[in-house]
C-alpha cells in the first residue's frame, strides 16, 4: 500500500472516532472543503488528498473542546490550545498519537501526529455596512495572528497568492516580524473577532479556512444537514452542499484540476 492510501486509511479511522463522540453527545458537524468535495465527486477521498476537514457550530465546537480526554479511545487525542499551549491554531485537531510526520512547508519544521481538522463555524451579519467592516476586521486579525507566528505556520513556498500577500510575506520574512508581535495577544483578538456572530445570522462559515471570506456562505446552506457517503461511512454534510461547493470552488467543482495541482501536503513520514 502506498503512503497516500495508508494515510487516508489512518485519517478515516480518526474520523470514525470523531463521529462516535459526536453521536454519543448529539453534536452537530458537517464535512467541509476538500472532504465534502471528495464525498460529492469521488464518494470518498480526493485521490491525492491526505486530510479531513470538519466544521461545527461554535456551541458544539466548544462543548467538544471541553470534553475530558478520557472520552476518546487510545491512540486518539483531542488537541487544542487549551490542553496544549504549543498548539497555536484557532481550531482543533483530533490526532492519532501512534503516528508521526514532519511538516516541511514553513521556515520551521515541526513534528506532529496525523490529524483531522475541526473548525468552528461562526456567523456574519446581513447588514451591508456591518458585513463589510466585519470582513475587514477579520482579515486584519487573521493577518496579524499569522504574522505573529510566521515561521511556524506560514507556507513560504505557496505560489498562487495575490501580489500584496506575497509582498507582505516577503517583508515579514526579511524583517523577522514574528519577533516583535505577541502571538497570544493576537490569537485572543482573532478568536474574539471571528466568534462575534453566531450561525443565527444570515451568513456563516469557517473563518479559519484556507479560502477566507469565500467560506462564508448563506447559513441556510448548512441547515439541518444531509448525509453523504464518504468511503465506507455515511457522514453529515451541509444541506445545500452544491451551493456551498460552488461558493468556494466555482461552478466547475466537479472537474478535476490540472495534474500539476494534484499534490498532497508537504511533509516527511516518520511513523504510520
């Protein structure tokens, strides 16, 4: 079995543990991003994909965050900033602690276990003025929290960035911006900003996702959810998953990308 297939099998096992916990505590979740695209286009993983993305309404997300570790079967562990100060993301992972890989996309190489990402889903007001300023406030807060941990999380090798973003990253790298910004201060600020509105607003989504404001869609897209096949599982997905996928990937989401864009994350495998 090649590495990508083995990683996908491990990821699927983590997902099964996550779903077990959600069903036990009646928590709402939706598959998102490439995981949802994979379910719709491939009825499972995108063949070259090696991660799983999950979204949860903020209230369910925080309930999960506060569960004792004893709820999770070994070797699975819920990892977030609350239980692990070295974890500096504004979302959570459920990790398989029997595995080990080294991430190589940033200036600092970091060793970690295989994981699935669990993102909070927050709201966005419909009022045009509030929506505009909340979006700008969010983008500024996101930029500052990323710059405050630049060497650890920023993918310096990513090519398809806007010119302004490339300039900011280059300057941050040259002037070692991470050394003058207080990460904890900006992380708290960032989370406060994105959690200001809940999913009762007209718009909602994953502010911490890779596509930024494109991931904020009409709240009705999530709704009560629907069920889709993902490998050998039936998983929860946004009710209007077509509208969600078109918002993020465009109307041609069912088309395969060029071969040169079919690449997994940048890492080295230590133990699977």
